[in-house]
C-alpha cells in the first residue's frame, strides 16, 4: 500500500469519525474503507465477548499480537470453533484492539487470494 493510500484512508476515517452518524454506522463505514484500501474481501470487527473462551481467536486476543496468515490452508484448526473456521481465508490478518487493561476485540481482514504481507503492513 502506498503512502498516498494510507493518507487517504486516514483522512476518510477521520471524516467518518466526525460525522453525525450512529456509532455502528461509523464502524461499518470505517471497516468498508479499510477493506477498499487494502483490496480485501472482508473487514470485520469481532467483539471479544462474542469470541469463545479457549478458542483460536481467544488465543490471538490473549497474546495481544497481530496475526498475519499468508496461507490459510496451512493453519491448524484443532482449536477453531465452526464460526472461526468460516473466517479462514487464503490470507488474512487479525489485529487485537487493546489498551493496557482490556481488549475490545479483533480487527479481521480477509483476502480472497493468497497474499504476501509487506513490512509496512
């Protein structure tokens, strides 16, 4: 992604955040902008309270580290719930949305084709 795309995405997100819209609508528009900029098939916010305890995504949240999967077919699925298996794309990323004391959930970005993630991403 070029610097111009990042600048444009940030500008769009700032405009959305200041708009007189319900919070869920703002989040929907922000996720759509991220998906468009990254050319992703899907971009979702997964609330932590909706993620099963001891599941694959619960582990990602507990680690508080981004997960970048370039080849979803190679991912072990033992600890995945059926809802999580649906999210396995050829390539995807899960980014925990946390502060020092709590984690609100994950930003999930899924791609319809295998993708090699670059260092800036």
